[in-house]
C-alpha cells in the first residue's frame, strides 16, 4: 500500500493534516526541521479522530529530543517516531511509513504499536 496524500508545503511546520488512506484516518505531521511522520489519527484516550489537530513539539527524554504530538483533547503526548504515549507507556497508536519525494508526501505501510502493558 502507498498513497500520495499532499504536498509537503501544504503541511504547516509544527502542524498536522488528516488523510484517508485505505479507509483509515491518518494524521500526517511536519516538524520544525521538516521531518514528516504519520500516526493513526485516533486518540485512544478520547475515542476520537483528532490527533492531526494536536500540538507538535519536542520533549527531552534521557538527553534525547523526542518529537511528539499532544492530543487536543486530553493533552497526552505521542512520540511521532514510534506512536508510544509519553505519558502512559502502556498506550500507543499505529504509525505509518512516510516518504517525501519531489515535494509530495506518500504514506506507506501501517505498523501496529508494540504493547508494553
């Protein structure tokens, strides 16, 4: 599976957009340094498809800058690289492979989250 979803310049820096990919709501994010990540748009804490409207930022954990999105509903932060919730390690959302070529953002395979809890 792969689907072109938008042009990179259509995603604000430190912002997100929602896309429907193979019938699933995907949240696509662009960080301040133009890295692009994709997660499930579904927030497991509010049971709503809202993550694309969350606040994008970084959090320092173990001397590492972790890019995250904070849900607009209850503010739980999800690591953009892994989908793991930074506030509840037993919770995670699916991630998607992302490629940017010629300024076009393409979403690839879905990766289900690893469960710790």
